[in-house]
C-alpha cells in the first residue's frame, strides 16, 4: 500500500450525529481505507470500509469547518458515476486539518480530478 496520508480521526456516523475514532489511510492510488485501529492498517481484511476517491470521473468537494465549540472538521463529498458519498471527519488540530486537506488536494491535482472548493 503506497500511502499519501494516514492518521487517527473521528468520523461522524452515517445514521447518527455521534463521532467514533477510526484510523484512515489515503492511498496514492485513490482509495480511502478505514480501520478500527492503527495496528490493523497493514492487514487488508481488517479494513472496515474502502472508498475510491481517486477515480477519473470523481468530483471531490472538500470543506474545512470550525464548529461553535472550536472543533475542527473536514467534510468530504465524493461524487462519481457510482453515486455520492459524504464523510465528515473531526480532527484535533488545525495542522492535522490542513494536512488532510492538502493530501486530498494533491491527489486531485495528480490524477486530474476536480475539487469543487477548499476553504
């Protein structure tokens, strides 16, 4: 696995507004892979979910948000012929937020994907 960015972030649930910490790996081939623990990242069968954010027809919409309580979020929406998926992450530092956004941006630039906006 050729990694562009990785780290522990809190991901908002699909059906509830609660957040759960998970380990994310953004691969250079355009896959965003989620694991329960950092120790599992080298074991493909331990992946909870994998999302292709780097397909040639994808449109990435990446936004940085600061919540009322000072929380830092990244909202990633991936649109492609396969449909749309939105993920919301919460990170602990501004530096971490900026690193994730730059990683998605560099993936989009390298693969000639479009990023709708980056705040």
